[in-house]
C-alpha cells in the first residue's frame, strides 16, 4: 500500500515538474542581438514580435493532460487494489452490514482474541482442560489459582536493607574464599518478574524472599546449606511441577504433603524441597519420597537455641522452622508480628561461613574455589574449612 501511494505521489510530482519546465522553456524569446549574431537581420521599421504567455505560439496541452491522467490512473489503481485485495496490505476487509451497522477495529478483535486465550489458559491452569487435570486440581488445594492482575507490591525498606546486609556478608566471604562460586551468582531479579510469578501462582511471596531475589535471582552453584537455590522462574516452574505431581499422586494415594500455598525455594541434596509458607513465611521441608513425613529443617544451633520465637525483623531474630498443616486465616490473625524465615536462613548461612557451624545439617567446605555443603562427619582432607587456611605441607626433617 505504501509503495503504491509513494509511486502515485512521485508520478504527480514529476508531471508537475515537467509542465513547469516546459512553460519556462517556451517563455524564453531570443533577443534581437542574438538574432543578428546568427546572421538574421531584423527588418527596419518592423516591430519586434509580441511574445505571448507561452512564446511565439500557443502551447499544446497534450503533455500536461497525459501526466495528469497518469496520476489519476495510478491513484485509482491504488484505491482499487486496496479495496479489492485487502489481504495484500495487511488489512481485513469488513463485510457489508445487512442488519444493524456493527464496526469493529483490528485492536478490538485482537483484544478479544487475547482475552479468550487468557481465559482458556486460566481454565487449563485451574484444572478444567482434561479429566486428569481436573482430578488433580480438586485433590490439591491452592493449585488452581484464580486469574488476578499483575501488581508490583511495595517492599519494606527495612526488610530490604536487612536482607542486603546479610547478602553482603555472604558475598564478601565468597569473593575471598570461594571466588568461583561468587562468579556463579545470578544477577539481580526484577520486581515485575516477581509480580508475574505471584499472579500466576496465586500466592504472595514473603518480603524477605522478594528482597533476596532482587539481590540475586537464584544460583545454580550456591545455596543456603544446599547445592543451589531457585530463581523467580524456577520457583514458578517447580511450583507447577509439584502441583501436577502431587495432584496425580493424590488421585490414588490420599494424604499427600504438598499444598498450593507453599513456595519452593531450594532443591535439596536428598531430592526434596525447602519450601516457605506463603501466608506466614514459615519454612518447612517437602520430602523427596511420598511415604516420608515432613520434617523441620535444621538451621543450626544458633537459630534453634538463641532466637526467640516470634521476634520480627530487622533485628534478624526468628523462630526455627516449623511443620504441620497449612495455617488457616485464624492462625494468621493470631500471629501478631510476621516472622522472616528466609532472612533467618540468610543470616545463619552468613554466620556459618564466617564463624563455622551448621546450616540445615551441613557444614561449608571449599573445594577448588567452589563452596560445598557436606555433613559434619564427612570431611575430606582436600577440603578447607571456612575461616581457616590450608596448612603448609612442608615435609618434616628428622634431627640428626
């Protein structure tokens, strides 16, 4: 369409230029001096011929008419091609209205198609696409969230400062002791990505978890007592996989452990998951095998003994990991102050790296620039404990 319009305009401009140049050429009349120089003498007493507007004779209007007709023909062909063959120009021709006039723009049609696709995707997510998915959605509570708008919730500045302070301790230790693990930390996450994940999962991430993801969006080489911790998209994908897996299992084996209000944050070395409860922020453990029971995660002696129950952040105190059923709205109302289990895990990790200790039952070790978490009774001679330097291997000399 644009090419044809451009061609029509070009033809019209060229026609106008040709007419203008032709007029200027005919207005120019040779002077008497020029005629004498050419060997033609003007007769004495004869008056110079009076030039007309277009020269000595009236011009023919054939050329302007031809150019004008060409421009009109090009414009007519362009309009006809635009109306008769609309698919060539990216436009859908509107049918003639036989009843009431109904006009819909392309934007309205696209918006309706997008809305229908969103509703269809929401129905599939809620578990209405197939009978198996419907059974799974009915079996697992909270795994079929209703569609909700994507809203970037504000983050408490105190929570973010406290989380960043613990991350700086971890980063400083990794930069010095385990540089290869430090280089593997992911870049900061985005608040909009977190909001999209919350909308798709139907849960709100705790503030300390959001602050941690805004600092580092997961890492495949560093975890809090575990090999790795998940990023925003990995959390969403793991949540969907657990909902699907647990839903299919509950269809035949009642009494599963998974609930849609749980947020997986770490993949454990034993194949299980470290999860957070979306309502209270409490941490728990989802076992790897369906027959095993949920167990509280071992954060270490510092958190379990010295941190009083219910103490809120930013002081960094928090109650230890809990277990039990999904808390109800009454339990949530009874909680006077929110606890921050993910922050407590961050602080326990920083303390274990700097001072030594256990995080979820494991001790930190450095192996060729990488941080490894191992059980306390499993110490390899080629691993260096945190806070210590490897002893010099100078052979002892016997006194003579």
